[in-house]
């Protein structure tokens, strides 16, 4: 069963991202949105954890990156920047959506 995990809290304020990564299995996807997009920026302590998520597809919501002044070139390699339509597609493609708050 495939799962889409969503993270909307900054990894520097809450442990939602770390908990999510601990439960995401191969074949799952993680979408970062709202303040969760801070997790996908290069050069942070979270970068190694995201790169270690083997078999997990990583996404970030583009409008939320833009709203926080995070340019695409600051996004960790391997993280796909998506729009709202793709967010909906991801939710429909997976059997279950798990929100980490």
C-alpha cells in the first residue's frame, strides 16, 4: 500500500519531518508544504536525513517555496517542486494520505 505523507511544519520548530521520515517506507512519497518547505533547503541539518530516505519520493509545493523566498536553486537535489494540481494528483495516486502535524 503506497502512502503520501504530508509535512507542513518547519523541521526547526517541530519534529514532524523526522517522525515522518522514520515511518515512510520505500514506495511512499513525502510532500512538504507551508513551513514544511524549509526542510528541503540545501545546507541545513535536515539535508542528510532527506538524502537518506531510500526509495521515498520527495516533493515540495512550489508556491510555498516562493512565498518564503526559497528559490528553486536552493532546493535539495532530488526533491521535485510541484504545483497545487500535482498535490491533488499525488493524493489521488496513493492509497493513503498521512498528515504529520
